[in-house]
C-alpha cells in the first residue's frame, strides 16, 4: 500500500489553548470594555452597554487567539459555542427578571391576612384586604374546566390517532387546529352569548346570570384544542410495536389503548394538560366577561358573580388606591406559585405511576 | 395443544399492492417450519396473515383460505382476538411494555383478558418464564421494569409473554436478528424445547439458523421487484438444504441469488 495523500493525514494531536485562556480573555475584554465605556465615554456609558461590548470583545478576542493557536475550525467552534451560550443567557434573562420582579414586589403583602380575607368592604383607604375569594374562584373555575376538557380532549385524541380514518378525522384535526388559534376574548363572547344570555335564563326565571361555571365553560373552549393536540402528539409517539405486541396477545383494541398506549404516553399527556391549565389560570378577559368579577366570597360556581386571581390582578393594578399595587403584585405571585405547585404535583404523580 | 395450519391460495394486499400471491402450504402440529427467502418476498406478510395481524395496517387485506385445525380463521363471525390468543407472535425487535414490570409483562396477556386471581397469574408467570429459560435470571427482580433487561433477555421475556396465554401456534418474525450469537443460541435452544408443545413458524434470514432449528423449510421468492412473493418450495429441511427440487431454491441456498 502506498502512502496516503489525504489532506487530513498526519498526527491526530492538535495544539490547544490552555484551559485558563477563555477566562483570561473574558476578564481582559471586560476590562477593555469598562475602560472604553466609562473612561472613553463610548455612547453615553452604562453597565448594560459594558456587558454587551465585553461580550463582543470576548468573541473577537477568542476567535483571534483560537485561530492563531488552534486553527480555523477550532476558532469557529469556539465562537459558535459562545454564541449558543449567549443565546441561552438572553433567553433566560426575561424569565429571571419576571421572577425577580414578582418576588421582590409581591412578597410585601404575602401574609396570613392576605390569604384569608376577601375585598368585601375594603375602601381605597384600607391597607388590608385579600385574595381568598379570588383563589376560590380560580381554583373552582380551572378545576371544572379541567374536569370537562381532560376526558373530552383525551377521547378526541384517541379517536384521531387510533380510530379516525380518512376525511372525517382529517376534518376534525383541521378544526382543532383552527380552535387553537381562537382569541380568548372570542371564546368569552361565545359563552356570554350562548350560555349567559340564552341557556342560563331558562333556569333563572328569564334573567341572564354571570357565574363561575360560565367562566369554566369559556376556559374549556380554550383548553380543549390545546389538550387534544398535545395528547395527540404524545399518542403518536407510542411505538406501533407496543400496539402490535398487545394485539398479538389477543388483547382487544380498546383495552390496548387503555392499558398499553395511554400509560406509555401518560407523562407527556400530563405535561400537555398542565400547560393548558397554566394558560387557563392566567386568562382574564373571558372570565371577566362571563363571571363578572366580585369583591366578596362566593363558593357557588353555578350562580352569581365570582372573582378570579387574574381579574383581581387586573382590577387592583388599575385601582385608585395607594395600597392596590402591592395587592396586585402579591396576587400575581400567588397565581404563579399556584400554577407551579400544580405542575410539580402533577409531574410527581405521573412519575409515581411509572416504574423505578 | 398444538394445531395444524392450512393455507390455501392465500393472497395478501397492502392497498393496491399485491404482496404475496396464491400461497398454499400445510404446517404440521408440533413442528418447526422455517420461512426463508430474500427481503421483500412476503415471508413476514404471510406470517402476519396467519394470526390476522396483517389487517391491522390501513388498507391491508387477505384473500384465500387460512385454517387452524379445519376452522377458517377469516370466516365471518370469527373473533379476531380469539384467533390471536391461539396464534401468538414474537416480533423482530423485543417490545416489552415499558410501563410494566417483568411480572406484569409476562402476565399481560392474561391480565388484560380478564384473569384476576393472583395464584393463577403467579403460576402462569413462573411457568412461562421457566419455559423461556429466563426464570433463574429474573426470579429475584420480577417487580423491576421489563425494559431494563438486556436485548436477549427482553426477547425471551417477549417469548414468555407469548406462551403465557397458552397459544397453539407461535409465530416468530426474525426473533434473533437484533441479538448477539449467545442470545441467539439461547433462543434456538428454547425453540427446540417449545416444539414439544407448540406449532412454530419462524421467519429467518439466517440459513444456518433455519437448518439448525427447523423440521421443514419453505422458500419464498419474487421474480422481480414489484411482483408478489410466491412459495417456491416447501419440504423437509435436510432436503431443501441438500437436494432442492427447484433451481431457484438451490441458487438462494448456495448464495448465487438471482
């Protein structure tokens, strides 16, 4: 065999920058940027500009250093890696900023009084008042909406994936896609026109009635397509080999779906449901339209106005009282905490059902 | 327990495409029949037609007569789940149910068909795992997930799952193609033992395997791409491998495939 004339022939070893060099370049570019911005008076200065300039200087510096020592390919690799890390940091910044703002502004009013009292009889000059009534409303409305949509959504997804063939299934899929894009206010108006003004009067001596249940219906309209679509995707991920393995044991199709396919897809379905629940819990406009909002406690979702956390936040954020903003922030923090807790609990339940 | 399978003029389609045509073959009880032939010649399609798994795919249908001890399995009024309970199937890739433990995997067929008694299930589990030569390896971790076993163990688990429902016929679709030689040997030994109780049909690309495990061998082939697969020759294994009637069989066996 003759010698290879490949352009890649030769040693497998390459010269590498020492481990500390990225840190050294980072420190150097921070210093240069600090000098340029503050001493040089670049573009009016400021800490944000310093960091942006430092990041750019770091990438240029690292590129040059890597190009000289390690070669072109390694330099490109290093720059691409730092771009990806920067993108990750940029994406994380708004999230951290939201959490920080919520916690720092919301923690003031997080006391026992806030969770155990409603806004009944609270005037613009009272510093107390709480969200008890709003928590009841949100929990009831979202719970009812979840009870309605989860069975319907999973059943619809099972139909589409396991049973639906041809035009009908395709049409249903298409309309679910369209429903996903319905603006929440339209869902609210639909329930207002249909349930509040047409159906409710039949049971209510001809009078239209706001209720928490109407809000739950509006939220259901919003949640149903989301749950169906995510559930459909999860069912499609279950390998056909498992379905066939079950059929080959003489297990009927419906039992295969219930006992093999659904349990396999369960963790993903739970995630999809929790995303829909989180979105529903934060909806304001449709709930305001059909539940009306209230300052007092109403345990009955089937009659009279009910408050929810999102309406409460909207209401307090615009209220003419020096104490209202603090209440709005604390309620927002509570809402996020509630959704987070629900998500964690649901994930733990889904994991517990899986095998260790 | 074991039953005879008779296929007369079996033709199977995927939509418009005719995958196999006019297959006529009789498979005797308590024997191992190997189906060999080039890729795409319809061995797996025929195998899946035997326990009515072919029709699971959209647009797929079967014509002709397939019977189990004289009972036509495609007759109107025949319960497809009952057919599949009598004719079990082991697939190419091990497919244990990922949400189930080893124990639940083995008794899945019984449990999902309504058997509730723990004593019955325990007994069936031990017997099936023992027959599948897996009992000693897993007896102390029956509650661990089935997906945590090695590939060869998973395949033996799937065999145990299949024989736990006490079928009359066991179909195997290239059961060793995803396994190493040692696991393959274990499964071949197992096939040899299972022959005493079941009728076995095995699809294989490995001709040594066909020669080792089978009593009779059926050679399938296609004349060209797009044509349906046909049964070329079916005979005692030793005859197929030493003195086949057909030239095409001999060419395939000796590696001069054309």
